[in-house]
């Protein structure tokens, strides 16, 4: 039996990072987690940390701005997975330098787990949300660090719980705003499913120096389709208000950052089609084809939890 790669996870007490660490342990990888002294001050993060350590994770003290602790941690593993907030993407630069100098890492999975930043068509609007991720990609490639980029588009915890209705936090019951013609499809994945697929890809040579996309059929829907599914579940017809692209753009530009980011993500997904306008085979590998046995929580199943 081939020996499992040793894995270092940075951000293991975060929402996605916790699932990554849990699956890494479940799949038999010796799993190390980088922790800062401040990690234990948050009671929820402390609870997650205690669970992971009890499950076999090996804690290593360190942070992304401490080169010495990073080198000590990286030298103990074969694979590094980073799962930090998108606004901190550039904080991975020192980590990349350390990975390069260590010479022992066979795969680095940087903190992306969203829309492909190289495919985005709204770079003039996103307040550098995606350009920071693209900058990290170019840095990884320039340093010759072996990588896999994970593109899962949107996690189900964002937009979907309120069916992409700005200002709401629960699904509509009377009327729905639909942007554009409502036919452009977006992709939503549950974080636990993204984590399971990511850990599967660790020792898979088919994902080396590739972008891995997740686009399961049951997770790809337009706004018109989402509203129709919801109407069927609540047995009600909603009043539909169609907002043209120009009106949405005007509203985005009139609304200050960061209050406009929700509308920017809606514009990217449901108007520009940044999740689905390109063919996966032309630019990467399809995770749903590589791992056909993996089951994904569908959009319909997720909406059932909102009833």
C-alpha cells in the first residue's frame, strides 16, 4: 500500500479548513495544522482545535508572517494546503518562498476555493478580490512550485440561503428579483464536499500543476431555475421582477465598497456567467469526472433545509 502524503493545513480552524483537516485525517494522511497563539482565544476555534488534536492532528505553532516557524512546519510534510480568507490572499507570498526553498513539497494548494480568478470578467469592479488570487498564482508558477488550484465557484453558505436576493438573509416568500434575463447559470458547492474532493486530489498525479474545477450537474442553476425550484418547494408562485444588467451595474457603482460586493458576486455569477462560460477541458480537469464516486449535496437538497 502506497504511503499517504503528510499534509500541512493552514487555517484549519476556519470553516473550510476544518473540513479539510477532518477529511485529511479520515483519509489516513498524517495531518499537521499550523496554529497561532491567538487561535485558542476564540471558543469556537478552540473547540475545533481540540477536536482535531483528539482525532490525531499534530499542532505546530507558527504563522504566515514568521519565516522560521513556516520552514520548520513545511519541512515536516509533503503537501501544503492553505485555507485563509480571500482578503488575506497575498499573505501567502512568504509561504511560497519557504516552500520553494524547502525543496520537499510535492504539491501546494493555495487558498482559492472559489471562482477561477483567471476567468473572471469583472476585474474592474471587484476591488482586487480576484486579482490578489491571480497574483498568487503567478507567484507560484514563477517559483516553480508544484500546485493544484481548486475552483468550486460559490460555497452554498453564500447567496444561496437567500436565493441571491440583495438585502435578504432568508429565501423570498412573495417576490423575487432576477438579474439580467435569469438564464445564466451559477455553481454552488457545500464546503464539506469541496474539502472531500480536495483531499482526494492530494496524491492524484492527474491534478498536478492543473486547475481542478467542480461543476456537478445538480449544483448548476440559473436564477430562473432556482426560483422555480423554490416555488415548487413552498407551493407558491412568486412575483418576478427582472432587473436589466445596466441597472444592476449602476447600483453597484453607486454603492460604496464593501457594501456592493454582494451585488458584484451576483453580477459575476448570474449575469456575466463567470462560473460556466468556458469549457473545463480547455483549461483544467473536472473533479466530478476524476472522482465519480463522490456524492455532492445538490442545490435542491440544500434548499430543503431552508423550508
